[in-house]
C-alpha cells in the first residue's frame, strides 16, 4: 500500500497496516511528519517505521497515480521516483461538510476547505455563531472537540472557563502510540525560554523489560528558572493514557519536585 499524506490519519493507517505485515510506502511533501509534535519523538517514530520495513519518503510530492494493466497502481513522484503498490490511500486532509448550511447567508466566513475560522472563544466571524470540533480544523480530536464544545457553552452563557488549547493533550493512535501536552523544544527555543530535558526510555524500566518493550520514551521539559513543567512527550505503548499524569501536573502548575517526591507504581 502507498499512503499519500503523513498527517495524523496517514501515520495512523500506515503504522496499523505495517503492524499487520503490509508493505507500506509513506509519502509526504513536508520535510518532517507531524510538525506540531516534538521533533525527537517524530524522529524516533520514523526510525521505528523504517525498522519495520516501511519506506518513508518525506519532501516528496506526487505527480500522478495511474492504474496498470496488471492491476497494480503506479505512484509517480515529481522527483521522478516511482512506487508500485496494490492500492493507494490518499490521506491529504479533510474538508468541512458545510455546503448545505448556507453559511454565506449568515455571513460566516469559511476557508477553501470549508473550515470555519474561530477566535480563542470559538466564535466565528459572526460573534453570536460558534463553531467547535473538526469543523474548526486542528487538532480535530474527539477529546479536544468535546472540550471545545464545553468552552463554547461556558462562553455563550457567561461562565468562567480557564482551560486553554495549550493544556489539551494530543493523542495519535499509531503503532506505537504518541501523545503530548504543553510545549515542544522547538517552540521554547523560538520563544527564548531556557529549559532542561529529562528522558526515560521504556526499555530501561522494570515494567518495560517485563513487557519486552524495545522502543518508546517519556520526555519531560522543565523551565530552568522555576523548574515548572512545560511539556510532556511520550511515544510507546499506553502513551495516550500515561499523558494524563503529566497533564494534571502541568495544569496544576506542578514542578520538578512533584515527580521527585511522589511514588509511581
């Protein structure tokens, strides 16, 4: 299978089929997949993909996809490379299903992909009309969409709601799982915020050894001055569940001492 598009959906499907011993070609025009994630984690993911035998082609754009007489599909890249496979999965983004809503009559602006731009309170270009969930674009996750809807209700009825997007956890159900909350090293570097990093590899823990885990890591980022938790990044089995311990510490302004002075099973 050739998967065109290495966003969340493309990465999930490519890794799931690869885990079932399907030979995968993963193609994306960007130089880095999942650019919103911490680069150390995505580098680890690409390494694991290639260890599984997946062909990862980043920085490559597709020129043509054609059926062949033998029933195969030939994907030709603009660089001249050719990828032959049994089928092609196009995962190059989604469009909003708003065409039947006649939003133009209400004066609600849309993007070319029929997504609705919103402000920090999820108000559209018409302040009395809100939008939340996949229709507003990133991150398009069920858990975050439900929280967006709650924030819409709070703002519409004048209730306080302090949770913000930077406190939302992102979960990617690839094989292996990936999850994050807070800021990445790249974001902190751009903001000139000094930080320190702690990394634990799952194979170094007793539980990881019992489970036979050879890959996966947990990464914590702390501010250098106040030692506050700034970001949590996990790749490996159970990452999307484990992230919530880090999320709680981050939202409640926990610091390095929280992790040093508490005992975790």
